[in-house]
């Protein structure tokens, strides 16, 4: 009879309420533990929200230019480094509204006072 009655009742709701009451009573008995648990949850939730927001902005936002739908990345022949004559040919053919080329040349050392840093030098067209 009890099993039949339990099948028609919202037993899960009564169990949830009982569990919440027990948890609250346990946290009130040890306020230091409760404070540490709440601060840990707040710090974890805040860190996750921050990382998620920055990742979404960096990966899925549109580039900051006038018409981002017109941006194209093109590699000639599947090669990341094409000769300058090929760039000039495409530029002079006026196939695109604007064209920019770049080529990573080498590494250079940049010195600022007593601090030296390694940078990557890159040639960029106008």
C-alpha cells in the first residue's frame, strides 16, 4: 500500500525539501565551514564566468573593422609564404577592394633599458 501511495505522490519533492533542511542545519552548526564553502563556490563561479566571457569574445565575436563579412584569408598554392611578385600580380589585377600581405621574417632582440626580449619580425605591405 505504501509503495502504491508513493507512486502517486511527489515523493521526490518531499525528499528534496528534507535534504535542503538537513543541509541548512548542518551549515548553521559550523558557520566557518559554511563561509568557506560559500566563498569557494563564489570564486569558482566567478572564475568560470570570466573565462567563458573572454573566450566567447575572443573566439566568436566579429572582427573590429567596417565590414567584417568582406575579410578573406588566402594562401596561394596552399603555401603560407608566396613570392612578392605573386602578391603584386593580385594587387595590380584589382580583384579585391583592398589587399594586404605579411611575411614573418625572423626573430629579433628588442632591448629596453636592462631588459631584453625576443620578438618576431614581420614584413607587412601597405
